C-alpha cells in the first residue's frame, strides 16, 4: 500500500567519509561576491560542513540535507540577516549552540520507494512485514555509507499510498469521466489525458496509466508484457509534516506501524472524498450538463445546422484517434484529385473548405469540456466499474 516515504532522521551521526555531495552557494560573476553558505551538518570528526545544500542519490534511496535556518536580504540596507531558530532558542550562529550533533543534524531527509527496494519497479504493493523488512534494510544501507541512525525514531515528512485497478477499458476511455470530477477544495490538473491530479500545497490525489508510466521510464514497450494491459493507479500523497500530523495524528515512523489499519482507512477515505463521492445518478446528471455546454457552443453560433456541426466534431475526434490531421487531409486531397464522378470544377476551393472545416472542428473538439474517446460504455457504467473495483480492493 505504501509507495514513497520521506523520513526526517531525528538522530543521526554522519561520518567524515560519507560520500555526500555538497553544493556550494553561487557567487556574482562581476564582483566575485560569494553568497553565504549555510551550516549544514556536523560530521563525526566535529567539522561543521557548509554549503547551500547536500545530497546523495543511490538506486534505492535519496538523501537531502537542508539547513535548519534561513538567510534573507534586508532590502532597506542590503545587509544579510540571519533568521535562525532551533526549538525555542534563537542564536546568532549555529555552531555556538550546545546542541548535540545528532540534534544539529536534524535537517537530514531520506526518501525511498518501499516496493522498489524489493522489486525492479514499484508496481506491486508490499505486505506490512515486507515494508518493515525494507525499513530495517534502509537503516543498514544508511550505516553502510556512514550515516548511523535509528530509522524507527525518524519522523515522516511525506507518505504516498496507492491502489492499482485492473480496468476493462484503456485509460483514455475514462477521460470523459475524469473531466467531470471536481475535487473538493483541490485544484484540478490534466496531463496529456494520461494523468489526472487534484491537489493543494499539502496533499495530492492522482490517477494515471501505470503501464504507460513504467514504459516511459524504461523506454521499452515489451518490458512489461507480463502485466495486465490496463492498470489505473490511484494514489494519495501527503507532502508536509503538518498535513500528516493533522490527518494521521502522528509523525513518528514507529507510530505508523502501530496504526497501520488507520492508514488504510485514511487512504480509502481520501480517494472516496475526491473521486468516488458521487453515485451513478450524479455522474449521469453531470455528464448531461457537460454535453449541454458543448452543444450550446454550436447552438449559439446561430446556424440551423448546429446539431449536425456538433456531431461532426465527434466524427473528427474519432478520425484523429486513427491518424494525425496531416494524413487525413492528404487522403482527402488524393480522393478529390482523382475524382471522376462528381466532376469537381474548382478542386482547390473544395480542398480548402474541407481543410478549414476539419481544423475548426478539431479546435472545437480540443477545447470541448467533454472530449471523446472510443468506448461503448457510458460515464455511468465506467464510474460504476471503477467504484466497485476500488471498494473491493480496499475493503
């Protein structure tokens, strides 16, 4: 169920031989003025390591180290001001505090996909026991590069949970359905008809074509032939500590596995509130309203053939699923040029009219609220399929 975890290591010792990359602050080319470096962490030898940020990337996990304070420029006198806050203490310089190094090093974050720790991809979810096994291994792997920590004392700063639905239709067939779903208090985004995202600054709910996602990462269309052809991934993502604490009532990794059932309930609830909050009659009503809006666009043009033009738009949409506009126009021109039946007198004008009509209808189709994809099922039937499958999987 869990995919990505981002953990804030609450206590860690960093070896002076840890292969962490330090990114220095930039400088102005004309004056060579150096922007100030932050105190990032203290290594085991007691050295304060400075820079803009630090990071380490491996096949299994990524580490980022951010400063625990910010530096800003006062616009009135252009002086560098330090805004340093550690707990309830305010100090002028980080290294003058008496905090132990594991507290000073509390800006260390490690992120990993738990399924990809055991498998080549993150397609399949892990059991509760497998996830614990991965986290214990992560602690050992961190130690292997010189970062000693108790992983179970870390705090969660991001957590992604997911459900895979094996669908009857290809992902694009559900695009009409997702076009009418509005997330409560969430902004809606669509990416190439292959990803639908509802989000704010702290939370994301997303649906996407998981098989296409895997293929895009490997560039190999044959690599996942053993998987089902149509898999819709539904994910919830909590991106901030504040959000995690408010919805789960805990931050500590150890507490997560004491309340794992609640995490399952919460995942179900988030998908339900965003995607499956409607019944099938609501979907039918909303679909009808979207169809009406598209029809009104043609109706308001004033032509008595407004409904014919509306139907033509769907015809263009179907053609564009078979080939691109250039190929379609090319074949139209070939037919006109070879005409021996209608004895067309001005073939150039006929070609131009058809091309203009096609381009206009394509524009209407692309800007249509209810785009069209080839499927014999209604939005009501598609919604009922997804909803019933989701509830069976998360029961």
